[in-house]
C-alpha cells in the first residue's frame, strides 16, 4: 500500500474542527496569564467562538465525505452528526459555566482549554475508522475529563471524583486496549473495514474474535456507564463540578456510544449473534438499576447520575436491535438526552449556590412561585426525561422502541417501557417539589439567572421542543447517516 | 385549516397567550380564558350544524404528513362518535372556567392556562385519526391535569396527583408498545389504513398476538374509564382536585377510555374483544355494584359522587361489550349523560364546599330551607343521576340494559341492581344534606345561587332535560357510527373464524 505521508489539502479540511479546537485550546493556555485577573470571561467567549467555528468546519467537512489520513479517519454523515452534537454540548457547557466559575472564583483559561481538548478528542473518536485512532481520541477526551472532574482542587468531593474516575477509567481503557491487541493479532489490522472483511473469512477464529469483542464491550460499557459497569458514575457525577457532570454525562457519553455503534456494527457485524444477547442483558440491567436506584435519591446530582445510567440503558436497547433503525434511533436519542440533561444541570447550577451547598431535592421547593421562568424550563426538561409527547425525549424513546420491536425484541420493549413508567415517579417528584411545596430558604434568595445561564436554559428547551415537534429533518439525516462504511 | 382545526387551535393559542399575560393582570387572565373557551364552544356548534348526518366516514378531515420518517400524519376528522364528545368538551370548558372564578386565587394565570391546555388535549384525543397523533394527545392531557390537581387541590393533592399520573402512565406505555407493534405490521399509523388492512386480511394476527395487543390497548383504556379493579386512583383524584378539575376529569377525561375501547379495541381486534368480553362484563358488573355500595357508605359528598362514577361507567363498559346496537348506543349516550349530570353534581358539590368549606355530609343538613333554589337544582341533578324518566340518564341506562339483555339476560339483571342502588345512595345523601333542621351557622353560610353560579348550572340542567326528552337530536349520529363499528367487528370475526387466508406481513 503506497503511503503518502504528506496530508492533502482535502485531508486538512476534513480535519478542520480538530485543528480549530487544538489551536484555540493552546491559545487559551497562552492567554491565561494575561487575562485571568482582568477579563476572566474572555476565555469563555473564545471557547464559544472556537466551538462555533468548529461546527462550521464540521459542516463544510461533510461536503467532502471520504477517508482521510490513510484511512485513519472517515468523514461520513454519522461522524458529522456526532461532531456537531459534541460541539454543541461543548457550547452549552461553556454557557452554563460562566456563572459557576465566577461564583467559585475559579475562572481560568485552563478550564476552557481542557473542555476544548476534551471535545476535540470526542471529535476524533466519532470520525475514527481505526481502532488506534479511536483509542487516541478516547484518551484525549478522557484525560481532559479526569482533570476537569477534579478542577476545584481544594474541594474534597472534586478530588474524590477525579481519582475514582481516573482509576476506574484507566482500568476500563486497559480492557479496551487488550481487545484491540487481540483483534490486531487475529486479523492483522486495526482498521474497521479490514477487520470486518477478515472476520468474514471462514478461517478466522470467531471464538477469539468473540473474546476481543467482549473485552472491548467491557471497556465501552464502562465509558457509557452501562450496568454492571456503572458503579463509578453516581460518585463521579455527584463529586465533579456541576457543569462538568453535565458535560461528562453527555459529551463523552455520546462519543463513546458513537464508537460503540461503529465498532460493533461494522467490525463485529459478523459475530452479532454473540454480542446481541449480552447487550440485551446490559440494556435491561442499566434501565432497571438506574431507574430503581434513582427513586431513592435525595441529591439532585446523584439522582440525575442514576437517571443517566437508565438513559444509557435505553440507548443500549437501540444497539441491541442491531439495525439501521436502531443506529438512527440511538443518534436521535443521544441528541435529545444531551439537551434535556444539560438543561436540567443548568438549573442545578443555578440553584446550588456557592460551593454547591444546595443540592437536595427539597432545595427546589417553591421554584415555580419564585422563579417561574426557570421552573418552566425545568419542567420542559423533566417532561422530556419522562417521555411526554412533543418533547425530544418522547420521540427518542419512541424511535428506540420502534427499532427494538422491528428487530423482534418484544420483551425488552415492554420491560423498557414499564421502566420508563417507573422513572416518571422520580422526575415527577421534582415537579411536585417545585410547584406544590411552599418556597424554602434556597429559592427565596435566588436572583434571576444571568444572561448566559438563561441561554443555557432556553437553547436546550428550544432544542427539546424542536426535536419533539419537528423531528423530521434530524431524523432524515440520521437515517441517511446510519449506514456505515463496511 | 378547517373548522375542526380552528376548534382545536383556539385553546392551544389561548394557552400560550394566557401564559404571556403579565401576572398582575388578574382579571384579564380570567376574562381572556373565558372568552377563548366560549369562542371555541361557539365554533364547535358549527361542527354539529355542518355535520352531514347519515354520511359514512369522517368529516372535517384534514390530513397531511407531519413527520416524514416514519410517516406520521396530522390526520384529524370527526364522526358521529367523536362529534358529541368534542362538543361536550367545549361545552364544559367555559363552565369550568366560570366555576373557578372565585375559588382560584393563587397563581390564577397558570390555572386558567392549564384548563385551556386540557381542553386542547381532550379535543385532540377525540379528533385524531392517526394512532400516533392519538397517543400524543392522550399523553398531553395528563400534564395539565397533573398540575390542576397538584397545585390547586385539597390537602392530599400531591399523593392523588402522582398516583393519577403513574397509573395512567403505566397503562399508556403498554399502549405505546402495542401501537408500535401494529405500525411494524401495517407500515402506517393512519388508523383508516390500518383498519382496512385488518379487514381485508392483509395483516392478520395469530391468537396470542391478537389477545396481547387487545389487552395492551384495553388496559390503558380500562385504567382511564376506570374499570374495577383499576379504579383506585379515581376517588383520590376526584376528592383532591379543585372543582374545575373534578368536572373535566369526570365529564370528559374518563370518556377518553370508553371512547378508546369503541374506537380502537373493537374494530382492530374484534375476535379478541369478543373472546374476552365475558370477564370484562363481569368486571363491569362488579364495578357497577361495588361502586354503588361503596358510594352508599361515603361520609364525603365528593367521594360519593366519585364512586357513583365508577358505578355509572360500569354501564358504559357493559354496553360496549354487549356487542349489540342498542347496548353500544346506550353506552355512548351514557358517556354524554354522565358528562352532564356528574359534571353538574361536582359543580354543585363544589359550590357547597365554597360556602361551608367542608365536604362531609354530616356538616350539612337543612340546606333546603336556607337555599331553596340550590336545593331544587341539586334535586333535578340527583334525579337525573339516578335515572328518572324524562331526564337524560334514563335513556342511556335503559338502552344499555336492553342491549345487554339481548346478549345475556343474567348480566342485565345484575346490572339493574346498580340502578336501584344508585337511587338509594343519591336520595339518601340528598335527604341528609338538604332536609332536616338547618343550624344557625349553616343558615348563615348558605347563600342562594348567585348569577355566576346560575350561568354555570342552568345550561347543564337544560341539557339534562333536552337529552332526556328529545334524544333524536343526538342518537342518530351515534347509532350510525356504532352500527358501522359493529359491522366491522362482526365481519372480521367471521373472517377470523375461517382459517386466515391473508398472507402474514413480512417482517
């Protein structure tokens, strides 16, 4: 195979978002000593500008579909969709961070630079066509998030979260890497289409491939917090700074699901009969454990952490259906989930106060009377979590269970839908507290949300309604993008 | 945009605009909500006058693609079954607004906005001809009702509203699964297209599939009706809800379940419906008698009326699953009657609560001397509810009993016990509340009906008389639709008995 080491201009264009993010991230680090005293908000502005520029770069890269850098990357609709998704998640995270950082007096360039690097790693993950690239992207994203989880270094909870996340995360990455090594030994390649082809060869041992798939499954299930590999998630989400919890539950998760889908539906397509039952079980476990554990939580962040495990379960249902429908449903759901979760976390950032003191569910008491606007936004997100029609969450669930029924997973569908009825209870509880309890001390002293935080509330709400009322455009895109290059 | 969509759009627009009115404009909020609901009612009368009686199929149809993949249509239309239910909704909403004029003082803006949103959802349920659209409206209804009970209800409101939401949600997720399953077979959500595929044998279900799908739909509807033993959310929700909430809940929302059974369960799964009819009817009869007996011992007026609903709606289910023309006509007529007379009862009980701040029967007595007009109106409503001839419920109950007798005389005999019992508990309650000596305290706190209250209750009394005396205004449209649904069920049963010739849809 002739290798051209000098990347072509097209390759550079296809790699545009990553280049922009890297440059901007580095710039932030350089600017940090200059502005951190006088103009700390400028870091946020720069990151948002960079993320928006990266979205445009991702859109223009989509005009040049194909492989880049000797087949290491593939630019297709699937990758572009996820690139835009993780970039948008980055924007919303930065928007909700302004107030948080100034409240904690921790507004630095490195925070924003780390977010940009993490998003950049996710962009690499979702467009990677090679297990090595996937690993590199995953590590870039993960290492940045490990640091972010412990960003407030004087806070004990932050340190605990970062350490847990780091130790367990590296352990999981080890599993993934071990799987990659076995696959390389078996097929002699790390490129997904090549693996796909060599697994079709009857001479290849499917047993060994199965072992590799299982190892990679463990690693990825950890990253998406699927039960029983979810144990880290509640502690980490609870301990990390609130904007970072929101970010970790959406961005890295979306990217991890993207590679999950890509690896299992392309490279391991041949042995789907082996992994489908496992995904079935993990999906059911995640939904059930997540929802039932969330029922008893009193801490808002911890409750949303368990809810994020449950939602990972729903997306795994889409994966278990192993079809283009399922892929498209998972893509749609990840976007809908990202919007509602970021929005709900923005409300938590808003009410929690300095040092995140107010995180109990009762702290929301009377929000509907005191801050009707914020409460209304939260209601939209909660209804979307429950899956009430006209919200993105409903359509997401609907598409997922439609895909599952299409693949004959009737029992998983019934159990999943019953699960979502159970879940309604704990989301309703928040609505009860917000609207039906008398205002408590926390909500009495709240000021109106700042403009950036308002944007972090309104934009996801608009997105949630958009996905719920006019999902056609997004859905057409995901369905066209759901066929992979094999 | 046709007239039906205008009727549908008005409350939705009203909801949004009400939300935008500043909180300080208290009177404007109320007046605006009232105006919107009255205009919606007037527009809906146009549906009845423009309705071509005797013409089969839906009218005022509008159908376009809402979402392209999977193809989901905005497909609305009405037939004789949905026509009156929509008018019932629009008729009761202004009354619900008016009855809350004084009672709702805190966060009035949200209250009236939610009443309008509720109206939107309810009309939508009865107008939707696309399964997906139907489900959408079905769930939308939950949200405003959840808030109405939870924010403006009585002491145990939170328990009641959460119970209400979860009960309904548990039923409707199963229905969603069934809807998706049907979609995967038929390749469309369009109800007319699905029905024609079922009837032409293009898709046929095996026995298990048919039964399970039927049950998935049926349980969702039975929870809403509510059918014994799934009724336990109802007394709680009714007692805790504000008057307007109880009114809309009893009068219209419960009808969503009955409507769903007639509209979806029977035509789509006729074989399963007939096969399961025996235990459904037994549950309905248990509901009739049990509801009546429990109503009899209630110390709380509102709870008494709530249990009487369980009893009355047993008749509806019995009529539907008698599979006779008369039984089904009676069931639909009973749905409307129950909406009028039980709605009126809830309004009157609400008025008495506003006067006395109590719902316990023992806190009243001798009201007739203090407020003779209130007592008279209450008496007419009570008599309507127990099924006195010339008043509306008589017609419905009579038709149901006769239709059921055609199918199975034993059922009819047992159900008739319920009619007798209803006279017992209603009249006994009336006696304890209105007769006897009025205490001074009660005389002091029991003013006569004021003009606003007259405006609320007079139309309902008029409707009781009209529907009791001149059924011809309402029944023909209903019978016409029912006969078609009945024909669909029987024809399909025959084709299901003969070994299925239709090829199974490729999966």
